[in-house]
C-alpha cells in the first residue's frame, strides 16, 4: 500500500485514515497484520501514526515448544521530503537525535506503508521468547535414557548400542571411522 505526498496534500485536511489489513511475508505472523493508521501531510513531508496487531508463532527459548504471541505495535514515524533536507549539514542533524528521528521520503514522494509496518513488526518481534512464567524448561530424560546419554549400557559398561540417540545421525557422516575402530 503506497500513498503519495501529492495525494495527501490534495485532500481537504491533508489526512488519510486507513484500515490496514495485509499479510506480511518473511515474518513469524500467522495472521494478517491489522490496524488503524493515519497518514497526514505537513509542509516538510508526511507522518504515519496508529497501531497494528498480529498473531505470531514463536518457539520458546527454554522448552523449545511453539507458542502463540499477540503483538501490538504503536507506529509514529515522520518522513521528510529529501530535497528539503541537507542530511550532512549540522542544523539538520538535530532532526536525527533522540525521539525526533525522521526519515527521508523517497525521491518520488511515495510512502510505502506496508514497508513501514513490516519494519515496525520485525523490530518489535521478541529476540528472546518464553512461552510464559510457568515454562517447564527443557524436558528431563528418564533414568534409562540418562544412562544411554552417558554412553553406558544397562550393565554400566560402554557398549556398541550406547550412542546417545541425538548423536546417531553424526555417525552417518563418518562411516569409515566406525569400521576402523572395530578392527
């Protein structure tokens, strides 16, 4: 979804209210991102405000099980006409400090709202995810699998069948080494 600065300035109040509802590829979102956004024009560019929400499917970093997470993101971005701002001169550097961060509009003065929402959702996605406060943690092995994971058979001695099942696939990478150790 794109909006041009000329289109906004031609509206009576220089403002456009939008119902955003798009599926964003390359995110963990399992539902479309929905929300209400307002694009307004000013003498220096555009401003995009509003909020969006979606449902993410994440994997818990502690127990490794998938879970769903409802994400709500507030958006408040300002875009300045690139021709009006000399980004290298010192007075305009003030526009990029602290909470007053702004971006330059593309040369064609078209704002890609889907891209702004995609960036906001991507940045708000948790980097460390836990399924909840009551997360059980990693599964604990049973007593018989503890012995197998230690490389011991039922008698407590190392044996041929004492490979930890998580490491069995690695054996296929080095089939010749296994034959050399037996001979």
